[in-house]
C-alpha cells in the first residue's frame, strides 16, 4: 500500500507539472531558464521553500537539534530577515535590470572577467557541495527510513550508491528536460505536501513520548531537556550567539539574496509585486520552519534517550519509529519530492549559468537561443553524472552533513555577497578591485579553515595531552575551542573584502559611474503591502529570540 501511495503521488506531481509548463516556449532562454517570466507569488514561495528545504536541511538541522538543541534554528529564523531585505532592496534592482543570472549583473557592473569567475565559483559550489550533499542526504534518509539495504540485500554503502543514482537520474530528467517552470510547479505542489507531511513527524513524535498526547509530549521534552530549548548558543556551540551579527547574517543574505539557485525563482516573477509577495510568504513560513527541521531532533533525543551513534540519523530513525504505516507511502513521496526539488533546482541553475554565462561567451558567441539551451542541457547531464559519482563518498563525513555544507559554502558566499552589495550601492568600485577581492577571499578562507585551523587544533591537543588530558571527548573539545567558529571567520573576511574593494578602487577606479538601466521586461511597481509585511516578519523574528532566550 505504501508503494502504491508513493507512486501515485509522485506521478500526480509529474503530470500536473507537465500540463502547467507545456505551453511555455522552452526553446528560448527566458522560457527555459526563467519560466517565461510568468511565475506568481505562491509559486515563487513554494519553489523557494522546496529548493531550500531538502534532506540535507531536514536531516542536518535535526541532527544538530538532537545534539545541541534549537540554537540551530538561527539558520531558519534569520533567513526571514534576509528574504525581507531581498524583497525590499535587491529584487527591485534585479528586475529593473532584467537579468537572468546574477553573473549577468556582475558583467554589466564589473566586466566579463568578474562574471566568469563568479559563474565558475557557482558551478564549482553546486558540483562539489550542493548537488552531492542533496543526493547523499536524500539517499541516506530513504535508505534508513525504508530499510532499502535490507530489502535489496546490500550493505549500507552499496545501497547508497543505488539510491543516489536513482534520485539523480529522475531529478536530472525534471531539471534538464523540463525547464524552470516545470521545476517551480512541481516544487509548489511538493511544498504543500512537505509542510503537511513534515508536521506529522513532530506530532506523532510528541504523542510517542507523551503517552498519546501532543501537549503532554511537549511538556515532557521541555521539562526533561530544558537546555535543548535555549536558542542562544554558547561559545563552544556550532552557532555561538555572537555569530548572529557576523557570519549568520552573511550566510543568509548571500543564500536568499544572491545564490543563483534560490534567487532564480524570484527572477522568473511576472512582475515585482509578485516576486515580493513570494519572498514575504516564504519568509512567514520559514519562521515556522524549526517545527519541521529542528523540533523532531529534540524529540528524538528524548525518544532514544540520546543513544544514537550518528546524530544525522536522528530524524530518519524517529520517522521510522513513530510514523504510522498508513502514512509511509505519502511521506516517502513528499520526501522524495523535496530531494528532487533541491537537486533539480541547483542543476537547473547550473544549466542556466553555463548556457548563458559561459557557453555563449567562450564557446559560441553567435549561438542561437536553441543552441544555448541545448548546450546547457548537455552540460547539465555531465554535471549530474559527476555529482552522482561523488555523492556516496560523503558517507560518514565528520561533523555532520549540514555543518560540512555550511562551512564549505563560506568560501564563495562572502566575496559574492560583498561585490553584489557594493556593486549596487557604489558607482566607482572597479572590476579590478572585485577580481582581487574574490581571489583573496576564496584563498584566505580555504587556507584558514583547512590548513591553519587543523595545525592550531593539533597543537592545542598535543599541549593538552602533555598536561595529562587523555579523555577523547575532552581532547575533541580542546581542538574545537582552539579556533573561532567558521561563522566568525566569514565575518572577518567580509570586512577585509570590503576594505580591499574600496582601497583598490582608490587607485584603479571605474572609468565612469555605474548607472542601472530599466529594461522594462517586467513591471517593477512594488507590492503595496510590502512595508507592513516586512515589519511584521522582523518583529516576529525578534520576538522568537526574546521568548527562547
């Protein structure tokens, strides 16, 4: 019965997506890459949420919720502020300029070399971190919850390869051959399913620890685990509270305002008002996100008495333990949709970046729109295969899959956010300054986190051992305390990048002031309720932090 429900819901999504997108002319760049600039607010909101809310998010943040508590909710809650900022500040500028990709703006603002560097950074990020992580975490979730290794008679790692390739192939078909509108429509349907299905897990989890009562279950976890409901993390946590004013802001402002895979949904808006509605609606739902992506991890700690070897297994193990059999097929289909959403959204954006920003400039300057789309699809196939080949290698990654993803993403999120903000709010910062700043930020961040940090941590551990410390957990804490959080490192490098941008431009300024032209591709009249909606969202964020502090 579960398999029938799974197949029926998955097929329903595919059919609706096909009929919703079949009239879109996908032989043109706007049609294929931006859904014909026809997306409405609810569709944008659903696609934004599903692109973000996939298994690496659900499993990763619930894993941190299991081990540390609700402090990881900062990634969800602060995101709402970032979406409001994007709706007020960045989206009007993007739609005014009529851009299809972020690098297109960078070319107009800084030059072709800057556009090329950032396009390559985006593609490397999708290929090395986002696509493989989505595939790996999705396969891990499905394998754990539905006993795939046992059913197939394989060991966990071998079953992971099979599931990764199954998800990858289906996701590639959606993304490469369907275009953005098919992706966005399927995202919106799955968003409803994921919210409904995702809410079932904390409900049944609380009932399981509360003898059949949700309210009693909530009383049990809050009474037995008060430390898990402290939202301001200490200095040794994965999210120290001080990072809310440094790297946490950078992570969210980059992700929701400049990340091509995310902002492409808003770039496909039929007008500015619809784009702003979509962002604000997504922000409101995002504030409630911790109920789905953090609370189950805390419930799992109570349910399993903290006895799990791998925190990333907390969510799938809880689902397996508490979800009634009647809901298994539906939840599997919804989860599968979430996995596909993040995978095919990132892949679609990669296809867009390659086709519009690299192929036409460096491979075939006279390419027709059909040729650009075809080249993008071909590149997408190779990228998908590459991602499927390396995803299973993440099995057992140290520190958890979510922290791995966030830390790696810091290498490019800092410089990209900086040059976009400076690009719009200054007129004379030059392309030379931007290029130097990007290279400096990427190299400095990677060397700091993956060369300097291990050396300092090893020296701290060696010193602790000489002083008589032998306990493994104490030594691990010594290593962790020896270096600041990567979120603080991001904040420091961001300030350094701003300094480089303005200092280099003093000596090598842009020859003429940059002026943004209105291309009139869409109406940029703002949504009339944007200000009150933005104020309410920001007040809600502050109120949550006050309540749980």
